[in-house]
């Protein structure tokens, strides 16, 4: 599926804004949360996302074609793989 089709699909799901992002190799996003729902759709590379809920840590390794939805107020952190990662970021406010 092309970037344009993925963006259109996410917008149809009520996400706005929606944009492509290229993360550098080994980029780290420390633990945080958002005031909005977030969805990532991986285009290439890999990213490891860890979520924390009720004391339980869940670890996701996402690669091309994978999606993850992170609900508002969900604590999470991320680390990009050694080859970098390109993905679509979508926010639903």
C-alpha cells in the first residue's frame, strides 16, 4: 500500500494530522504519553515500542506493514533499529 493510501485510510479513521516521519538509526523516544490517540504505520525499518499499563510492560517489535495504536494517556517509549525507520504518524484528538 502506498504512503498516500495509508494516509487516506488513517484520515478516514478520524486521524488528523497524519504525516510521514523518518527516524534516524538508534533514535530513542523516552517514556511519555499524549493527550490524543496515536497510530503508527511502519513503512520500512523497525522500531521497538514499549507500553506501560497497570504495572505491565508490553514490548512490540514493529517492522514493515505493522501498525500500532497507542491510546491517549498510555505511557510508552520507543527505540528505532540500527537501519532507521520510516513510518506514518497519525493523531486523533
